[in-house]
C-alpha cells in the first residue's frame, strides 16, 4: 500500500504544489548537512501554510525546527509585519534552518531559538511574550503534553494548535507498545479528551511520510 500512497502523494504534489527552488534548496541544504528527512511533506507544509492564511496569522510559534522546511511554509503565510518564532534543541539544525530562512528572504520575520524547547517556552512565558495565533508542535514526541500545556499559556482564545505525528503507523493504539514517543501522544490524548480549554480533532494521514496523523485544536 505504501507504494501507492507515495505515488498518489507525488501526483498531488506535482499538480498542486509549486516547484519552488527555495523550498527544494532548503531540503538540499538540510540533506547535505546530514539532517534526517523528517520534515513535513510538501502537501503537508502547504496545508500548514493554508491554515495560517485562513486565520490571517500574525504570530506563529513552531516547536521543532529541524532545517526550517515547515518554518518557511509557515513564515510565508504570515500577514504583513508578522513574526515566526521556531524552537530547536540542536545547534546544527538551527544553523541549517537559519541559512534556509535567510535564503528564503525570511530573516526579517523568522527567528530560531536554540535550546530545549521546554526551557525556551518557560523563558517566553516568564518574559510575558505576546500570545501566538498559531502554534505547531513538532519536536520531541515524548514531551507533547508538556509542550501542549505551555502552548496553551502562550495562546489566546481562538489560537490554532497543530500537533504532528499523533498516529505513528497506528502504534498509538497498540497496547504492546511502550515506546516513549507513543506514550507522549497517548498522554496528550488523555489530557485533551476532557480538556474544556480546547476544541479538538485528529486526522490520519498517508503519503510519502508513511502512515501518521495530526491533531488540530482551537483554544476556547
Ligand atoms: N518541523 C520540522 C521537523 C521537526 S523534526 C519540519 O517539518 O520541517 C523534530 C525537531 O525537533 C528536530 O530538529 C529535533 O532536533 C528537535 N527537537 C527534539 N527534541 C527537542 C527539544 N527537547 N527541544 C527542541 N527541539 C527538539
Ligand atoms: C520523526 C519526527 C517527526 O516530526 C516526523 O514528522 C516524523 C518522524 C522522528 O523523530 O522520527
Ligand atoms: Mg513531524
């Protein structure tokens, strides 16, 4: 089945996603620097871009930068004068992301902050950072619930939150799996289940990244 998922994804991307030298260059630079190819797929990046445009996002927070591929999609959706902050643990990843954001002409509106995202988030909260319109959670899956709590603190009523990788090939419902990344997703789901602070859904996805899914939440 995965061959077909892949082929259909290529078909969809071929028809609907512009062949953008900046985005292709970002992936090439990430690959050359040895970063893992775990960025969102082009059609997923564009989905994030469209979500951000639907809500006319002026302030976007990303948790988990990698080489800045999704950050480029998101920053390009910012309304005039908007800002994207993206958090990354690995200084090498952050360097590649900065180079990619520079090459995309986005250095004036996109900022990469290096360090463990929990510490960066706590520092932002302590500093009284203004609320974000859109928050994309895509870092260490073991810590999704902790990122989620901080995201809520950095949100306002109406903020859109997207959480990547909540299905993991179906492992999320595999009772025999004690993978800490899967446990992170389950802890998150258990919180959201009764969480009156948000309205949430989640959708399974297949394609060039295999079988996974994302959660979509709006803050009450
Ligand atoms: N959003 C990116 C992909 C992110 S991959 C894209 O789609 O293009 C996950 C990233 O989270 C990796 O770069 C990894 O180094 C980073 N990461 C892992 N643990 C982290 C932590 N504790 N704090 C911040 N970033 C972390
Ligand atoms: C991994 C991380 C991701 O954010 C993703 O979308 C796919 C895979 C990973 O760490 O393997
Ligand atoms: Mg991801």
